[in-house]
C-alpha cells in the first residue's frame, strides 16, 4: 500500500487550532506575587500519542515549534510570536485551508500581526485600538471553533482598552 502524502494543511484542517487568548499570569516567585495580563497566540495540532511521528514531521517541515505528550495526547505547538509571524502565517498564506479553518486563520493572522507589532511592550503601552481589535477578533473567531471556550479574562482586556 502506498504511503499517503504528508500535508500540513490537511492535518491542520482536521486537527489544528489557531489559538488567540488573553491570559492572566501570576508570578508567585516574586515578592507580592504580581499579576500580569497578556495576549498570546499559538498554533496547535493535536492527535493521539501514537501519532507523535506525524507531529514531528510537522515540526520538521515548519522548522519551529515543540512536540509534547501528556496522557494519551500528542501535541505540536508553536508559541513564539516571531516563529508564528515569520513562519506559520506565511506558510498558511501559501497553503490553502478549508473554508471554516481558512476564515479562522485569517482572523488569527490579523491578531498575530497586532501582537507581533507590540512585542516587548507592556499592555499598558499598547494603543487602545490594538486591544479593541484583538477583543473583536477573539469574539469573531469563536464561531469557527469546534469547542469554543468561555474567555476568562476578556473583561479585564475590555477594561484595559478603556483606560489606554
């Protein structure tokens, strides 16, 4: 039997996720345990742990990201914003995705652009419009997700967008 051609875009259509989230991080190791809020983008492909070789092929083809196994699931993810903006986004602009996944990607790519241009800046230094844009993208992309999660800290993002 001939081996099926390996295709990152096909795998992404099936098991991939373009994730945009507003996170709350508490630095417990620091005096007073300061809380930080931040926007984060990541590209993820998951599968059963016996598919780890397929995820390793994705990592090799994109030349970035990490493969991890926890319990019965294998997970490939790219979380570095420079890799996302410089490798993942251009890759999927060239390699077509299905309708729903393509629309999700297009919104996510706009969010990545905003996060990348604000890289290294504290959230308080971001333009109000950038935060508002990410909130709208986050809301709009929920309809393209199979299991959209309720955003935990989005109200804080809205509050920050009013103060900047």
